[in-house]
């Protein structure tokens, strides 16, 4: 019995260096795995790039979006970085995703369709109402000269602003406020995109649309199917409204007065 204990002790002593090295390596390996996981959450990778290209081919181009600028912007913007970490793996699916505070990032096809409807050009000034995650603003910013975007929920607006700055999108300005009133200071806008549904088209937005400009907006009652409308202002200032397709958006809220 004594011999067994003696032998065991000897064995442990002989191997303590080996054990130490083993544990040290395991520790370093675990730290490495953790760091590379954290890093991957803020990084675009080959894997996500492939998913994004597939998304553009199968969900967007295949459904008739043909504006090359829009397709390229959708390929360029890493959508997975705009969704909460635990949703990143689903970021390139054909559906909207929750982004917190009861809000959603739209389905990729709807983002592409609304962007294409605006017929955006490189020297355009655009207004977005409903910044949310900042994804739609980032897509638009790849095409136009400047994007002004308004978000009513303070933490969402601040988080989107931080992400947009960290990612280096220099031509987007975020404001927290009620986008129902647009952003008069920078109006008129060539393009206006509203990513929350209103039961009517806000008159201030029509006013802030440039002659010859376009606005995409979901119109209808909250939590029901709404109509995606394209509002066009002619060079003479006449308004024409086209009904594009049924959609489902979160409601356009109104600030408490
Ligand atoms: N475009 C966003 C998704 C929009 S979800 C994206 O790419 O992620 C709709 C957003 O509109 C929500 O964040 C909601 O808080 C915001 N919103 C609702 N009413 C608003 C208002 N009156 N003014 C500005 N933003 C509003």
C-alpha cells in the first residue's frame, strides 16, 4: 500500500513539468479560441462573403432586381455585422430579423427593392426615416453622396451611429428624433426612404422631397399588411403615387409631445 502511494508520488513529480506544459498549452489554446471567436463577430470573413454573394444571386437578382449599383452595394455591406451577435448566422436568410426594442431589420430583398425604387445616383442626397440597425443607410451610402438618417429610439440610434462610424461609413449622419418631420435643415432630398409603416404619407416628407425626387414608404395600419408605395415628385412638383407590393413593417411611431 505504501509502495503504491510512493510510486504515485514519484510519478507525479516526474511528470509535473509535462503536466504544467500541458495545462499551459490548453490555457493558451482556449484564450486563442475565445479571441478568434470575438474577433470573428466584428469581422467580415470569407464564409460570410460567400453567404452574401449567394444571397444577392438567389434572393435578389433572381427576383428581378437589376440595378448593378444596388446589387453591388448589397454584396459589399456585411449585413451580419448589423444584427445582434446571436443572430449573425441567420443574417443572410430570406427574412427580417429582430434588432432589439421590438424592431426589425428588413428582409434583404425588401432592402434591395426599396433602394432600387429610389433610382439612386452618386450625387444624390438621401433621407432615411427609421435608422434601426443602420443597415439600410449603409447600403444606400454605397451609392449616393450623402445619407441623413433619423431614428426615434435613442439607444438604437446611438448604437447604429457608433457602428457606422467604426465601420468607416463617412457619408452617413444619424439623428435621434421623430422622422415624421424629416430633416428640414438638409432638405430637399433626391431620395427618401421610410422603413416604418405609417397610415398616411407624412406631409413634411412630401414637402422635403426635391422636384424630380422619389420616396419609398410602406403605408397602412400597424401590424397589418401594408402597401409599399413609390411617391414621385415631378420636375414641376406634381405628386404621383404607385402601389408596388404588399409588405409588413413595424409602425412609424410618434414622439410624445
Ligand atoms: N432601416 C432599418 C430597419 C428599420 S425598423 C435597418 O436597416 O435596420 C424601423 C425603425 O424605424 C425602428 O428602428 C424604429 O424605431 C424606427 N422608427 C419608428 N418610428 C420612427 C419615427 N417616427 N422616426 C424615426 N424612426 C422611427
